[in-house]
């Protein structure tokens, strides 16, 4: 019985011990769960989400950084590339004896026009006769005369480019000599044809340009060909052009302005690149070679005291029916009575009298030709057109001294006409006999009037430099394409990735990307709910719940 009771007591003791052990474990467990540091963690368990937030934030900035790197890489790539746009342009030179069309192809690289007049990019030119001034009695015929030229242009410009190809008509000395009313009728006839040409055209692009503009354009193409356009103004070369209907004198003025003030009516400003050039440019309308020769003969006939022509070779007989004469001379029967003497010295004197006519009306301190202001010539010059043709006829080199021209002209003038015809067989007689006058006129113009010494090395005779024709129409094309006179014609599409505008464009793009990133960040933060981890006593476990902001 005692053993039985002892076993029961022992079992009870064991059960009580086990219960005590379990209670102790439970108490320990409860104590672990409600340690002060555990309570702190339970109220601050959002720190786990804070880490997640920082992780998301880091990812956002990494993405933003990658986008910035991508945009910067695109900018560097596009900046290093040369964007090339091919363009076409048409210029019609409405000259005094004929109209000539020039069709140009050029490219725009990095917003700068690039020309190649000597290569395949100069698509050609075509000339027709007569000039626009010949249609004074039939203005509608002037427009019709352009149809052949426009057909020529359409064959050289791709049809898809017609609407983007500018066509401009620039009439010169021949039309300038007509009354303003007649000029406008002829121009309007040409505009009607140009409007329907298929090319880009505005009414203001058909006009009569001034002799001053013509001289500026000639100066531009000469210095472009020489490589001095866009450089030091004092290194540029002046132009003296002797045409058939007018004489152009165009010289650089930078060194002259400080010494001699230039009246506003003779001053022109040309901008090319970052430089501006102040030029003297003026057209001496009635001093061109052909008109001057006609005026000389007219003055001899009008005088009537001595019907001797010193500017035609001995033995030459004037023929009213074959010579290209002014209308007043054609009607004068006394022209046939003129006796050619071939006296070079007298021809120079007669030429000088023409050049100095009206000098007593000079309103300036000094006038070298007539009553026209011309500053003292300084620097290098190219003598073009009839200066060049006369030099070439006599077989002189481009850098010939003026005295060599004088010697060659004197020898020609004093030779008998019959010998000259044998020496130059097949040469038109009405042109051949004029070389006596042209050589004397050049000496009188350059030496006796403008003060260039007979042994001066500054003058060169040329109609082409480095395979680039010294045609004023090319100068007009250069300035129009480069925006030197008529504004900036460059296509706006070329400015997206080239030039100064490209920097602002890319900066704007970068700013937009940054703004987009910040907006995305704040929106994501606003939309993301704030979560908190707490201990639920009823459920006896931790739960995650949404907390109001």
C-alpha cells in the first residue's frame, strides 16, 4: 500500500515537475516575445520598408543616370557627324547682249554651304541672244525668251527638287538704260513665265540690280576663288571690270576708310561668316568699252572739223551697214567719211577726254573719272572681262605690266589694216579693228585716270581663278546661299544637329528628361501606400497593415 502510494506520489511529483517546467518555458517564451527591445522593433518595423524604399530610390536614380548617359552619347555621336543636305539654285543673268542661266548644285555641311564651281556640282549654263533690253518694243517677248533657259534647267535639277530650288532673274546694264516703265513691263513678262516654271519663285526675285551690286558680286566670287573671302580684309583683292555696256570698279575699303571718308552712296557692306567687309562699289554706266568707242566716234562726227578716227588702224574703212554702232551713228552719213589714222597716242588722248568729261561738275575733293568719286586705289587688283580679252588677244601673260599693253596696242594701231586682216584670218572685221581702241582705252583708264603705274605689279588680267569663272552671277549665288545679303536661306532641318542652335536643342532635351524623372519619382512616392508591421495580440502574431498618411 505504501509502495502504491509512493508510486502515485512520485508520479504526481513528476507531473507537477513537468507542469512547472512547461510553465517556466511558457513564461520564458512570453518574456522573450515582450522584451523591451522587441517592442521597439515591433513599433519600428517600418525600417524594413524604409530599406525597400531606399532600394527603389537607388534603382530610379540608376535608370535616370543611364538615360542621361544615353542622351549624352547621342549628342556626342550626332555632333561628330557631318549632316549633308544637297540643294540646287538657279540664277539668270539678264545681260545687255544676252541672257545666261546658271544651274548650281551645292551641299550644306554643318549648316555651311560648300561650293564646287570647277567640279561636277556646277551643273552648267546656257546663253541665248538677244538680251532683255532688246524687247523694249515687245515686252511679252522677254518672258518667252526665258522658256528655253528654263527647259535647260529642268533637265538638270531632279523634278522632286523643283519646288525647293530658287530661281532668280537679275538684269544688268542693258535694262538699266531703259525707262523705268519699260523695265517694269519687261520684268512683269518674265515674272509671269517664272511663276509657272515649277521652281520656287517670288516676284521680288526678278529685278534690275544696280551696277554697285554687280561689282560687289564680282568681288565676292574673285575672293572666294582666291581663298581670301572670310579672311583679313586687307588681304583681299579688288576688282576692276571693263564690260561692254558698263565699267565696274569694286575695291576693298577697310584701309581706305581711315584715310578717306566714303560717301554712303558708294559704300556697301558685305557679311561672310563672322566678318563684315566695307566696300567701295560704283558702276560707271557710260564708260563701258563698246559705248565709249561709239561715243568717241560720235564726238568726232559731231565736231565736224576733222573727220579723223585715231582709234582705227590705217586703211580701215567704216561701213555703216556692218558695224555695231549706236543708233545716232547709224543715221549719220558722215560716219563713212571718217578716215582711220591709227594714231595710238591720239587715241589715248581722245579716250582720256571721254573719261574726264564732266569733271568740272565734281562735288568731291577729287574725281578720277568724270564727276564720280573714286578713292585712291590700294592693294592688289584683278582686271577682268574686256581687260582680260584684250590682254589675251595680244598674247600677254596674266601678270603683264601695263606698259606691255601699251607697246602691243601701239604696234597694232600703227599697222596697215590689210596686213592685220591677213594676220588674223577669219576674225570678224568689226571686232578686230576695235582692239586699237580697247588697248588705248585701258591705258587711259588705268594709268592716266586711276593712277596705276605702267610697271605696277598689283594688276593681273584674268577671267578665271583656280578654274572658277569670275562671273558676278556666281558671286550672287554665293552670297544668297550663305545669307550674306538676302538673309539666311539654310534649311531649318539642317539646324537640328548642327550649328549653335544644336547646343540649345540638346540642353532642352536633357532638361526635359530630368523633369520627367523627377515627376515620375514624386508620383510613384505619392501613389505608394505607407505600410507598418505590428503585433496582433488577438491573433498572437505579427501583421502588416496600411497606415494613413
